[in-house]
C-alpha cells in the first residue's frame, strides 16, 4: 500500500488545523494551546507543534496530512515537518491585512521544498472578504513565475479541502487523484 505525506502551511488563522480536522478519516492529532492574543483571529487557540490526520484514497493509498504552526516563533517545526513530503498546501486568510505579503512570506520560507515538490494554494475566509480575488492571486503568482492551482476554500468544508488536496495530487500524478 502506498503512503504519501503532504503538508499544510500558512499564517495564523488561515485554517490549517480546521482543514485537517475536516478531511481526516482518522481522529486528528492537534497540538493547539490556548492563546490570549488570538482574539483578532476569532479563535482561542493556536497550533504549537503540528496537526496530523490521514486521508484514505479509493485506490487504497494513504495520504498523511501534516499541519505546521502558523506562528513564526515555531518555525523550527517547518523544516522538520516537510521532511519526506510530496507536496505543500498553502492556506491564505483573505481577511488578513495583506494576504499577498503572507503568500510571498510562505513561498520564500518553503521555496526549496516547493521547488523540489508541488504546490496548491487555498484562499480561506472569502465569504468574509472577497478581495483580493482568485484572479488577483493568479496575476501575483505570475510575478513569481509559478502556476500552482488556486482555489477559494472554506477550511470547515470537507469538500472544499478535499478538492484542494486532489488538485495537488493531480499535479503530481494524475493517476493518484480520482
Ligand atoms: N468564515 C469563515 N471561517 C473560516 C473559513 N475557513 C476557516 N475558518 C475559521 O477560521 C479559523 C481557523 O482557525 P485554525 O484552523 O485554528 O487556523 P490555523 O491555520 O490552524 O492557525 P494557527 O494554528 O494558529 O497557525 C477557525 O475558527 C475556522 O472555523 C472560511 O472560509 N470562512
Ligand atoms: Mg493550527
């Protein structure tokens, strides 16, 4: 049976923990701790080490899902978590002050891994803030010389997150995504 690993990253509150929770076929492992400074993100806790879940594909493959902490002070986990991964999902929160700056920051931070593997981008909270648009993201990504799939996703919705994962898998191996 084939086993693969993908990693979710992105800024605080983008929905990494929520997304893994939504699609995992096993009870997810979370390492959230209460955080008093999280009120501006409409949530009371933040990931301090990692999230973990598993998605079972129809072909019998297992996709191991790892989520990074969003906070930069835990960035020592980022290199550890990408080890052995086949692709990266970058979640961006459209209500943040400057989502393009977040995008640049994470593309830079994970540039080596992205170069070696594959990338898909999900933009969350578009129901709360509809700008920038997905087209705006595509334009900005052209400046980086990359063309990853970009979707609007609600991290709470299993279908949305699942489509994003399928897009990433498809870009790696069209046979893997069904
Ligand atoms: N309205 C709305 N809320 C969303 C959407 N996606 C996620 N959320 C909410 O946004 C919050 C995301 O929180 P987390 O999943 O903890 O975010 P995280 O990326 O794990 O954050 P850190 O671990 O702190 O880096 C949750 O309260 C979700 O319910 C969306 O598309 N729309
Ligand atoms: Mg989290």
